[in-house]
């Protein structure tokens, strides 16, 4: 991958800015109005929309069960980025995708940069799903990986994150910078224990969707990072995208990266195996595996 930022690159991007502005405006001409996401009692918006089944999804091929180790922790690779903070916007899917992309960039030993979360959220929600920019509606993970493949992603220096700026169109420089980055290969991961463990054992994190219940926002979970199975009578607060980075047979838990800053275990938390393998509690698993 070539150098994608710096004075010379900025000058070249400015040359194309006028043309790109016309493209940006035309792509968002007719958009759908939807309701904004509600805010939970904990001050969070849960912005993951469950995707519809599609037989055309490219599937990850699992390895034989006998070749899967008893534990994987991708944090030991040094490629997992630190936890970010989505604030009060429903941008969890963009945060999970940005972290997965940065892992891949580091793994492939490319020029490291922070993929823009706002760029990912805007292109997924507005260009792919056709939602009005002002609507904080969340989006589906398939549409996120589709947006990455179609519109790529810019360096966050060209579109910095703020949870109050989700309605802003990507600047022309951001669109131009995104075009300097290659498209990404992605695969859907089957919702089974062996498939999830096999995907993680292959050396890549998995973006997963979970249903969040009231205990997720408890002080105990915020302190320990250990999320229990929901109790009877707990209210479901909404869908949330996170990044799965490991598993441990001894504790029967997965390790995941959240997007709430240092919440939990320095931004990480654990979920029981039974949580992620239950289709009523988790859904829509994806991994980003390389560059085209």
C-alpha cells in the first residue's frame, strides 16, 4: 500500500476536491427518513440492525475441530488496537469494523493509520442503506462490509471522530484519501462454536453482533468486564457490534473489544460461549481477511 497521507498527497487530493464534491452530493440525493435510536438509561445508543439472510454471502471455511487450540488471544500479537469510545452515537458497527481493519493493517505490516469511524458509518448508513444523514439509525454489519468494499475507508485525519457529527458528509479530501486504499476481502462466519473458534485460530478477529441486556450496563460489569447470561425478566436494550479477539476453553468464554473507552477490562470484556452461539442473543458474524 502506498503512502496515503502527507503534504504531497494533500495537494493531489485538493486538485480533485471539486469533482468529488459533485459525486458526494449526487450519491445522497434521495434518502429515507427513519427514527433515531433511543438512548438507554446508561446513556448509550445501540445501533446494530440485524441483517436479512442472504445466500450470496461469502463464507469462511472452518478448519477441522482437531486443529483448533484450547485458547486464542489475539491481543498477544500486538495487532489489536486500543479501545475507542463511540460516545452517545449509534456507531458501534463502524467502531468494530475500524478496529478489525486496523488489526489487518498492522498484521500485513502496512503503513499504520486509524480508519475513519465516521466515514464508515456514513457510507454504510447513507450510501448503502439509503438513510438520511441526520438520522442516527445504526446499520447492519453486511452493509458495513459492503460499504468498505465499495467506498473503501479514509485515514481518520481527514474525517475525525465526534459523536455529534454523524450527519456531516465526508469531505472531498476524505473521499479522495479513501480511494487511495485498496478494497478488503471479507467473509461471513457461521454461528457455531467450532466456526468462531476456527476463525479466531486462523489469526483474525471476528466482528459480532450481540443483544445487550440491562446487566451489561451494570456497575459490576463495568468494573469486571465479565458479562453474564441474561436473567429472566431482563429487558433487551438493543443490538451492539463488538470485536471478538479470543476464546478460552478453561473458562468457556470469548474475549471481545468494546467501544466504550476503558469500560470493563481496559475496554475488553468476556462473554460465555453459550451467549455467542445462541441466535437469540447474538447474530451476524463477519471477518475481514485481506486486501484485494
